[in-house]
C-alpha cells in the first residue's frame, strides 16, 4: 500500500492511529467495505455556561437529519457535558484548539456566543457558510441578517422583554433552519445511571421520586427560593405519598444536609457533574429554579416544575413536559441580581403549596 491509496476523506480516518474498521476487521484502504466519505464539515462554537451548551445540542440532531454523514467539531469551555458519540471532535478552548481550527476548512461554521473571543474566532475561520455572531470593525457583528434579532435582544432589555421566541427557535433561525422540537442531547453515563436508579428505587420503596434542586449559582441571586419554602414543598410532597430528594452542588451541600434532616427527607450528597446527571436521571419529576438543572432535566426528558421570576418565560422550551411557576405579580427586576424590593425578591411570593399542586398536576 502507498500513501496515495489512503482514504484521508473517510469518516473513520483518525489521523495518526488505526481506524475502527482496521482495528475490528483488519480492513485496509483502498478496498475497505466500510469506507464512508465525510459529508459536510460543521463547526459549532458554543463556549458558554453548561446549560447553554446543553440547550444548543438540538442543532446536532437537525444537522444529522439533513446531512447523515456530517463531521462535527465543537469548541467549548464545557467539553464534559457534550455527547461524545454524536460529535467527531470536541475541543476545549485553548491554543491547540485555535491552531487546529485555524488550519481546517469547514462547510458550515456557527458561533452562538456573543463573547469577544468567540466572535473573533468565527471571523478567522475558513468556512463556506457562517452563521451567528462574528467580529468586524472592532465590535461584535452578525454573520447573516438572521442573527440581528438575537443580538439586539441581548443589547436592549426592552426588546428582550418583548420577545416571544424560545431560545431554540432563535438559534435555529440564526442557522437558517426551522425548529421542529428536535431533542436535547447530553453525555449520560448509563452504568452510573443504572446504579443510581436501583439505589433510589430501593430508597423510595416504589414511590414517585421528586428531585428538589435547591441551588442556581451566584450569578443571579434573585432566582433563589427560601429554605423554608423548599422544606414546605418536601413536607407537602410526602403528604401526597411522594418521595422528595434534595439535590444540588457543593454550594448547596450544607443547607441540603440541614433541610433534609429537618424534613426527614433523603439527600444523597453532592457529586461530580457526570454523577449528578446520572443521579438526576433516577428522578421522575424535577423541581428547579432557572439553572443548569433545567437543561439537564430537559435533556433527560423529565417532568419538570420550573420556578421563574426574572427571565422572559418565552425563552424556555419545555417540550410539553414541564410547567412554569412564577410569582403572582410580574417581576420588576428583569435579569437583575438585586431586587428593587430589597432583600426579599418576588421569588418569595411563590407559595410552596402552588408548587406541590403543580407536581400533582404533572403526575396526573
């Protein structure tokens, strides 16, 4: 065999190591029956928070439908959350990633982040088509006019408040596509998930498991619900014959220990992201403030009660499996980290019994 006979355009070509057909079946170029020419080469730049990365994954589903042999490259700050079986190359944003991307050529390149580094990266990428946000004349710009709506709603609160499109509708429009409820994708470790399902079912004794995600990160503290409200919900769920489970990360660990003790409810502890996703998969229903958990639960196709006050509720796509519970009066602190009312934000106007009722309705 000569180098000229190697199929460099094959989907299975790995660059410097034997490909899958060679390892499994001892096939070689040029007569390999598994040879599959790479289709469209698609680059997605979505650095963002974990939740934002998860809720961009429906684009993978859509593009896979359009181009079954597409080759996907994704650059992000959160590589561990992405479904590795669906993406050919996953880069964490670093100098090596930028070098490799700059030397490659793509058919489609998409940037859905408004951060300067993401926009500049798209502006330098070699691609036949570009969508999303780029960099021009020293400032953020749009790759096509379809991105103007999303850019302007990010620049002016008045436009954001008036928006009636979901995030998914917006990003599909940016890419000149139509959103048809393509699902989220997520990196789920099935071995760990099976372990947690068995353990949680044993703990619950056949009862419906309701996860109470009590944290939402420090970026917007006005999202936080009170500990007293969470404990009231746990007690109300138990009265309905359900099994409440407190969930959260390291920031919520101490309060979850205290709340689970006071309500005699289960709290398994805090874990790595991979295990947290697997643990969430054992729940039947999830109650959460707007947070990463909202996107994890959506990706896992869980019933969900979403507590929202400061965000435009049109933004969220719950796929018919969720309910949004908001304060009885409109919030005045749109995307605000401090409340005009003082220490007690309108989040505290949401009554625990309203949330318990929503859980019961979702189960019916």
